[in-house]
């Protein structure tokens, strides 16, 4: 197994990892970013889909590296992460977690 290859690790340990990772993988990238990662992200998305792993993998078309990260996008991501955190840590004392 290639230790740092996420896709290889997922393939080799799918039975163990898929249930633990379900709903915990959130990837956003663009299709014109400078590091040419969109191909690897598409491949990982196919592997996640084939393994039945519930994940959010979004490739934003027509954007360069990080240009899709508007204030509205970042607020939405913040709220999604806060929702997941509060669901999994119900005793955490918080009055209102929404971003301003």
C-alpha cells in the first residue's frame, strides 16, 4: 500500500474505512487550478462512488485556484462544518453558531 495515496488506502481498507468516513469527506476544487489536482479529485470521487462512500466532492467549473471561494461560499462551508460538529458534540455550549 502506498502510505500517502488516499485512493490506494481507501481501496485497500475499504471495508473498514467506508463506514467510518461516510459523510465526513468534503472536497471542493476547481477545474482550472494551477496544481492540476482536478484529475486526481475526479478519480477519487469515482473511487468513493464505487465504494458507496457518502462524500461531498464538488469540482467548480470555470474557476482558477480558489476563485470559487466567495464570502457566501465560505459562510456556507462554515455553517456546514458547525452543523456537523454540533450534531456530533451535543453537549458543546453554543448559543448561535451561524456565521455573521
